[in-house]
């Protein structure tokens, strides 16, 4: 008889993986439900907040996405992709100055992708 030992982060990872599959299949509402559960199990998972923000942005819920990107950045401030996506959410909300600041931050953290956003929106 084996002993099952699951940690909260194991459950969180399972929900996170489910969400990734749902995003791939364009089931964004299902992905949000799985990401909500992942975050409920592990509120320190920056990638779960990031993916939830990304998914909300796909559903044009940019203000909601912004809050998740803020949380992801608070948990893992060295990740340039978080700043890029937050900048996209900001530009969709009419905050071009804030978007440019985020893309500059992403660029300073080594993102080459940020340069194209800077060139297109911040000249």
C-alpha cells in the first residue's frame, strides 16, 4: 500500500498544465477557471498570474489583465515578458506613456522583442 503525498504546489502545477492545454485549444474561459484554481493553491506562482493576465487580455479584459501582470511582476520582477504584456494591456487601455515605460523596462532587462514595441509606439 503506497502513501500518497501531494503538496499544494503539485495541485497548482496540475491546474496550471490544464490551463496551458485549454489555452492551446482556445478554451479561454476554461483556462481562466484552471488558473484561478492554480493561484488558489499557490499564490506565489508568478507564471500562473502571468498566464491568467494573458488569457484575460485575449478576452479583451485588459484592466483585469493589468492587475494580474502587476502581481506577476511583484513576484518575479526580473522577467521581461511580464513587462511586455503589461505594456500591451496598458496601450489597449489608452495609457501609452505607461506602456512605453514598461517596454523600456523590458528592454533594459534584455528583451529584444520590446524594441519593436518601443519603435512602433514610443517615438
